[in-house]
C-alpha cells in the first residue's frame, strides 16, 4: 500500500468521537480522495492512492418478505453483519467516501438501520436505499432527510391482488398505509432527493402497466425502472416470465400503451433493461457523486460492495469476482490487493475476462451509453438528448449574450 494513501495517512485524531474534525475538513478529505481517484484512473494505476467514493453495504441477507421471483422464496437469507463489525468497517471506509448505499440482498429497513444511519451521518455521507417500503415510516424518512440522495421503492404493481400475489398477502395494505403517512408528512415540503419505483416485469403485472404509470405519477416519483426478471426455476419462468407467456405483439402493445401514458403524464419510464426504448419526459435530479466519465466501469473503480459475511466484491453481481475478506485483511489491503490489481489491469487494457466481459453495464460505459443505465445520471450525460424548454431557452440566451453557437451534432466527444 502506498504511503501516500489517504486512509493510511489519516491521523487517529481524525476519527469521529473526539469532536476535532470539523465539517469542512471532512468534506475536504472527501474532495481530495475524489481528486486522487480521478488521478489514479488517468494514470492507470494498479495500486490506488484513493479509496472508493461509494460504499455499498449489504448488512443483512435477511428479509421480512418472500417475493415469488426472489431467491428469498427458495433459500431465505440468514446472514447479518454484527454491528460491532459494521462500526469497525465503516470507520475505515466512510471518512473518504461520499455515499453509503444500502442495497441489500435482504431488506435494509429491518435490523439496525437507525444505528447505521448515525454512522453515515457522523461521516457526512449521502445515502441511497432500495427498500420494499413495508417498514418505511414518516419518522424514518424524516431521519433520512438531508442525507438521502436516492430512494428506490420496490413495488411491482399498484393492484392489490397482483402485488399480494407477488410480494405476499397484506403487503399492499402495509405499503399503502405507509404511503399515506409519508404523503401527509411530505405535504408541500420540497424534496431534495431522487425517488423511483422499481418494478420487476412479470406476467401478472404486465396488463396493469399503464395503470402503474398513472399511479407512479400520482405518487410523485421521478421515474419507474422496469427490471427484467431473472428466474431461478423453470416453473417461475413458465408462470411469470412475460417473454415466455405473452405473444410478442401482445407484450409490445402493453409496453407501448405504458410508454404513451408516461409521455402524456411527463413521467420517466426506464425500459432498456427489458429491451424497450426508455421514455425520458423530463430532466431528473442528478445523483452524486457523478459517475466517472471514462470508458472504464465506473462501478469497479468508484464503488465497493461489502457482504454480510465480510466478503468484498467490485460490483453488484458478485459471482466469481471475490476480492478478499475483511475477516482476514483490512479494507485497504484488499482494495490494493492482487485480485483488485489484476482486475484494474484488465480494465485499463480493455481486456476483461469472466463476468465483466459479458456485462451490459460495462458495455454501456465503454460505448458511452451509461446515462441510460444509471438512474439520476441523465441530467449529466443525456442532457442534450432530453427535450427541455428551459434548456432551449438557456441555449438561446447563451447565443444572444455570447454569440456562442450550439456544437454541431454528429461529432464524437473525446473521452479520457
Ligand atoms: C433483492 S431486492 C433487495 C432490496 C429490498 N428487499 C427490495 O425488495 O427492494 C433488490 C431488487 O431486486 C429486485 N428483484 C427481486 N427478485 C428479482 C429477480 N428475480 N429478478 C430481477 N430483480 C429482482 C427487487 O424487486 C428489488 O427491486
Ligand atoms: S422484499 Fe426484496 S429481498 Fe425481500 S423477498 Fe422481496 S425482493 Fe427479495
């Protein structure tokens, strides 16, 4: 490990609890880490001087539901990272990180959620969360205010029989009760974070897709992300895979109806994961920190995934990409260990093997379409492609004041 590494050069007095580090210093430490990260990438370093900007903590694989399409219905998760270890690990990785993502294989709102928030708050980290919303109360939302960057709610239908069929009896009632409470709490107060619905496209929810778009618009979310179902059994495929159960024309018609409804209502409908064209009706709030603008995989270079058994992975699809275990090594040793160095070497030479070679997300980064794949990054990378009256106005004003003409289309942007 380099002696210049930010984490190793951090004096112990910088740890929270001693009250010595002021907010500004914390933010400076994060900014310096981000600068170093971009330098590491520009220099194609195999041993990074920086640490990850985004920490994905999968603290628990336990869930309170057994959704029919989820692995929890077959082999329920049982592992939870004890809080003593959560503290030790986050104390190591959060001082330099901008964001904590609670994206778990289980449900992040069960367990020691508030205690984890306290740690993230202490280190002034932003927060992303994907939740089934059964435990999303107004008190919890209030606790997250100021920290939240992206709240993604997994709800596969607004129709009670359909949602309860997919997510379990009583789930619709529980979520709607929470939504009413959240609606009353939010009232007219401005919302500073991105919100979205995640829906797994299934045979039982396809016929209600247009209605779901209306429901999402009324709920005030920024976008609906439609996810392709991976299936664990042949039975699930035969019953719930819409690509298996519907004739192509019929599926196309349902999707097209939903697209038209999204256009009419001005909602962003994200469909590329199921093979259809997205509807981008309006600009979205950008998530932070912004993805690294290069032809490399932003996830591998900028983020890290920590599993409940303390295994470290470079991305959301663990598979074969085991980088090490925090049971045996400290985070910085793994981050610059042999497995990470090998992966970076492959990435920088664009000679990826294994799961990375087949990864759609990586191809999107490489081909500059990542704005389409990363929710909340559209304002950054896809801005010029979004019809936005304000942008047109701004373009005209710029032309009038500075005589600046819009760049001609068709020229490929140079990338680092
Ligand atoms: C595994 S869940 C964990 C977080 C939380 N329990 C939830 O439901 O949001 C993360 C996401 O995976 C989605 N998911 C579950 N089973 C899936 C499957 N078979 N294929 C694709 N996505 C799936 C869920 O709908 C959810 O949006
Ligand atoms: S709530 Fe999330 S983790 Fe739990 S069973 Fe459903 S999809 Fe899986």
